[in-house]
């Protein structure tokens, strides 16, 4: 089977169920960003050296495929019978994982800047992609039927990715960089020239 089909050359794609829509359709944007989030988590996993974090992220990647399939399948399509959409139990599992890993961390007293070691920074990036996916799903849900647990799952997932980024950095021995704000202005240092 060839990887290319040429069926999308005119800017359309097929939903799960056969309907053809623009590749710019809200539904396609939403599940496309879920795919992007999944890929960014895959990148973060490739940089991690923590088996327990990796195990949780592998579970999440599988769930995100279910989220993508759910979003790619219109409410009336008979293919919905084949789906395994995320549920309240999946959201509760994310909360359990957040609580588990949060026990390792100091409470936050200020905002922190995204970054750290490569794995931590990648997890922060994944968090922002999930937030964008959440916004796109909310936009889609204002126009068509979307499972309520999808929104809760994405909201909780971004919280978990933030937590895992902090854990990855803490375990790597990298201190968090706290946001520094003096009044309404921030001091800006001149860049140093290379030696």
C-alpha cells in the first residue's frame, strides 16, 4: 500500500465515516492538533531517562489516538460504534498521576519560565500544544457535538504535562527559573558578545 493517495491534493480530506471536508475545517484542525500534541509527547519521551514518566506518557499517547479518532468521526457516523472515546475514568486517572508526581515537588509560589533540560523543555512545549488543541476542541464544540470528556481530558492533560516537566527538571538537578517582574518593567541585559 502506498503512503500517498493523491485524494487530498485539492485541499480536502475524508473524515472517519467518508464525508469529505476542507483540510481547514474546524474538525480537521482539532484532530490535527491532537496529532501534533501526540508527536510532541513522542519527542519528549525520546529525551527522557525516567521510566515512570515514560510509562505514563506512553499511556497518554495511546489515549490521544482515541481522542483523534473521536474528533474525526461525526456524531451520526456508524463508525462511532467502533470508537473507544476517553471517559471520566480517564480524566480521573490523569488526576491520580498528577497527584502522584506532585508529591515530589515543592509548591509553586510564582510563575516559572518554560525550559530546563531537553526533556523538561519538550514537556513544556507539549503542554502548550495540548492547550491549543483544547482551544480548538472548544471552538469545534460550539458548532458540532463533541464528547464532554474530551475537553476535561485535554484540560487535565496540560496540567499533567506541566507537572511532568517540573519533575523531569527536578530529577535532572535543574532549578526552575522563576518569572521576575519589577513593577511594570523588566530589566533587560545587553547580550554578551562571543569571545
